[in-house]
C-alpha cells in the first residue's frame, strides 16, 4: 500500500507536529511563514505548555519541532524543552543562532533526542543577508562554530531555497559539512511574509529541474515533504511525498491555536484552541481536519499521469495564491499551475500585524553576534 493510501485518512496522532512557542523574533526574514516579530501577549504560559506536553505524551507523539519566531527568546525555552525530553518526547528546534552561546550548546550536546537546526538562506553573507537581514549570516556561522566546539551531535543547517541561493547548493552542502552539520532544504511557500516575496524569490522551471536533479544526487540532504511536487520529473524523492496537512502534520501556535500545517496559519485552517479543547479532541474530531482527510485530490489533476507521485502538490502554496484544492500546484512541473495562476485575480493576504522585529541582548559567549547586538 502506498504512503498516500495508508495516511490520507489521518493517523491517531501527528508524526510531524510543529509548535511555534513564540512569535517574538529579532529578525524579519523576507519569507517568514509566521510573519514573526512581536510577541503575542497571550502566549501559553509555562504551565500551560507543560499540560500540552502531557497531552502529547498520552497520544504517543514521539517528537515535536519547536519553532517561532525565535523560540530561544522565551525565558522558559529550556524548561519547556527539558520537560518534553523528560517525558520521552524528542525535540527538534529551529533557531537563527542569536541565542546559541556556550551554555546552550553544552546543554544541546548533553541531551539525547534534542536536535537543533540553524537557519541559513545562502552560502555567503550577501545572499543570506538579503533574505534574513544584515548580520544574520555571521550570527548563524558563529552559532555553528559554538555548536561544533561543544561537539553537539545532530546539528542541521536549514535553507529555504530561492532563486538567490539555488546556485549555491554545492557551497551550502560543503559549508554544512564543514561544521559537522547535515543540510536540510525546504521549499519557499507564499505563507506569512512569504506572500509578499514568493513571486520574486521562487524558482524558475529550469531551476526546479536543476534542484530535482541535485536532490536526486544528494539523498543525504533532508527535505521533509517540501519537494514531492517535483517527483513527476523522475524517480520520487525520499520522504513523505504527499501533503500531510491535518493527516500527519499540524501546527500549534504561541496562543494554543491548532492549524493543519505550519504554512497555513489562517482562519480557514484553524481547527481549535488548546485553552478550551484538548489536543486529542482537536486532532481526532475537528471539522477542519476531517475535511482534509476526506479530500480525494484535485479534480484538475485527475488526468495527469503523475498524480500518484505529486497528488496535486502543496495546499498552502495553492491557498495563498488564491487557488482552490481542485487546482494544480502553482509550481506544477508541467506548467499547468502557472496557467491557472495567470487567471487568478486575488491572492490571500496573511496577518502581518506582528511583523516588526524585537531587540534582544547579545550572547555572552558568541563572538561577532552582529544581529543580537544590533539596535532594531
Ligand atoms: S500544505 Fe504544503 S506545506 Fe503544508 S503539509 Fe501540505 S504540502 Fe506540506
Ligand atoms: S498536473 Fe497536478 S498532479 Fe500533475 S504534476 Fe501538475 S500539480 Fe502534479
């Protein structure tokens, strides 16, 4: 049985649960999927976060991806992550590196089942900083150095691939390896601030084909479910190879709202709130997730020979471009999405109200942490 047939009606618990602990961030990346910057004053408290973890344990969720915003900005970040680890829930967290000092790196190196991924959107400062802001390249590199010195295992470098960085894939691969890290490449989606930059940063058809060939030759590069829409170009890439939104994937936001996937933070995909409904109830019985599990696939793709490897592509990329479930992926490798997109007049605008970055104190031990000490 294919992954799709097995997973399309959903599992009893998510296998890829992202938890944005805070929307607070000291950067203002051009493609930020959650339009992060300002902290939401109604964030879940430490005790509420622990209660959520208890619920996840009850459902046998075996790991969580913690993100943000910059999750390490929360003063209880270690407390929450350590609580999850103590309950047997593995933690992977994403960071821009601003708060990775020696103490944090030491803690990471000592904990089993704790992975860190440092975001870097180019192999050079000029490429990365154009997307992530001045000084962010050096900050990430400093974090990688500190992690390497502490002998932290399982470090990843996470790159959202754009037309600015596609020519630097080999350099990104080598740079990651030089710090003992594994490269992870993800797809640019028009979510959050990405709605404003997607059209100018997305890959061309030629660049998509290059990326597919490059990934096919670098099977040790992690991709999550990012590029299954490229699989019609040849042998399917490794990974889930389907849209798992509400089936095996979901997101908890800083105030406890649960969404179908990290890239669809929008009322249309909000399944409930953890302050009034348990996670188990939302995951198993919410209307939004039930609808997603009953989706039979895009009608306009039904005649495509590649439907079994592409399944019509990414729901988030369609939605924020103003397309429906029934349309092809806007980056369909056969050009069907581009044709559909050219007829669409309005795209969906995300909430950008929290977009202004905050100021945080520089790391004690990280040298040259230019972003952290920058007055914003
Ligand atoms: S909507 Fe897109 S990003 Fe979200 S789970 Fe589906 S394919 Fe992945
Ligand atoms: S037509 Fe649909 S299923 Fe076929 S490749 Fe394009 S998006 Fe994928």
